[in-house]
C-alpha cells in the first residue's frame, strides 16, 4: 500500500451486465477521485468494453473471457485465466459482481484486500476482507456506492456517469430531432408487444422515429420509421442515445445508458 494507506492500484470487478456496468461507473469515479495517484483497472465482458473506453477515471480495461467460465466445469476451466492475473497484485480489489467466480478473480489477482457487498451469492462473502451492508430495496447505483462506506470515501452528492461520445452510424443521415425507440429486452416479459409497437409507430407524427435493438423476428414497421434493428454496434447505439431528442425504452441496458 502507498503512504497513508492510500492504494497504489485498484482492481474493479464488474464484468456484466450492460446496465450494471453503467450503474457501477460512479464507483470508479469516486475511487479515482479519492485516490488520484492510484492505477484503476476494470475487469469487464468484451462486449461492454465500449462503455468504458476513454473514461478518464479508468487506467486499464481487462477483458473478461466469459465463455471460459460457463457452467460448473467452466469455473475450473477459467482458473488458468485467473492465475494469469496474479502479477497485478492490486492493493485493493472491489467486487461488485458478487459471485463465486468474481470473488475468486479478486483473490486470484493477489489483491491485498478484497471488498464486496453483503448480498453477494455463492459464498463470495467468505473471500472478502470487508463487506458493505446493502439492502434488497436499494437501487443498484446506491448498492454499488455502499462499498465507499467501508473504504472511508464520501458518496458523491450526485452520481456521475462518464459515458463515451459514441460513433455515428455511417448509414444514419438524419439531421433533425428524432425519437429513439428501444422496445426489446432479453428479460422475460420486458419487451414491448409487437402490436403496441406498431400502433405507436403509426400514431407518432411529431418527429421521426428511429428504432434500435436486437430481435430475432421480423417486425412489420411503417415506411416512415428508420429501422436500425440488429444494425448498430454498442458505440453507435451510445451515439444515437446521446443525440436523440427523446428516448423511449423498456427495462434494458440502453435504458440505463440513456438515464446515465
């Protein structure tokens, strides 16, 4: 540890999901603001890396190979990757994922101290040096910020979400205000009904509607709708969210990006 018990290096473990990675952004900023001399690394799923790129509070992004850890056998198969983290030896590890594998990642990194949340599952709390008390009804942002309490760091008055500018889709030529519609989610029962979606697009006349997201079926849409379903990267989606006049979304990662 650096002088005054200030860590020289911090490892933040939050691989997924997209919305949860967004929710954890204020923790990274608070940690780096409290310890500006420290080097902060973040372990995240490969597909969510664009959310963290260019973030001034993150010094290193470490891709998490999720496929190596699938199933019970995967937990053991991924131990080789975890062992490869040993040279990191961070002074402080912060596990916001709260699973056995994320706790093992923290300990496998050789961290001096590992902090996590009290509602971590699969016995992960057994690996923590200190545990932040959280309640079930707390918002995810507040849950993650609770780790600051055990570290003696003040909560930000207003949580700040440092998100990238994104990339404008090459095929997107619209230069007037538009409504961005994200009607689909992987969560069961969270997606907008196809009939409701069609009715909304037919009735909305005020501004152009741009529809984005991932879907496995063909959705009939009015010719006036700009259909970008299955056509955008995460960086392009971020740009569209930033530049939309208004966003309508179901409960999903893009909704949390828009809120952030």
